[in-house]
C-alpha cells in the first residue's frame, strides 16, 4: 500500500512539474512576443522620424541649391564680371553668399 501511495505521489509531482514546465514556456513565449512587438513599434517610430528628418534635409538641400544657382546666375549676369575692380553691387552680391 505504501508503495502505491509513493508511486501516486511521484506521478503527481511529475505531472505538476510537467505542467509547470509548459506554463513557464508559454509565459516565456508570451513575454518574447510582447518584447518583439514593442521593439517593432519602436523601430517603426524611429523609421518615421528618420524619414521626416531626411525629407526635411532634402528640402533644405534643394533650397540651398536653388539659392546657389540664383547667386551663380547673378554672377554670370554681372556687367562688371570682366573688370579688374569690383563695384559695390558686386561686393554686395558676393557678401550674400
């Protein structure tokens, strides 16, 4: 009789240990899935911020290029371009750069 009771006790301990093992793995999988989801959300926010920053940078670069082109056009249209001395208008145009 004591042997059967010992075997039943061992079976119950083994069953509860197995159930605890499965529950632990399920909890770990859930925690990993939540961490992955949070990391993906953080990556998406960072990607959106980087995209906005890149769009702003490209807009500023385009504006800079247009201004440089306008200054180059003004330099080419300068009637004093071939003279040795610079007149005040030429100096003001150069100082704008």
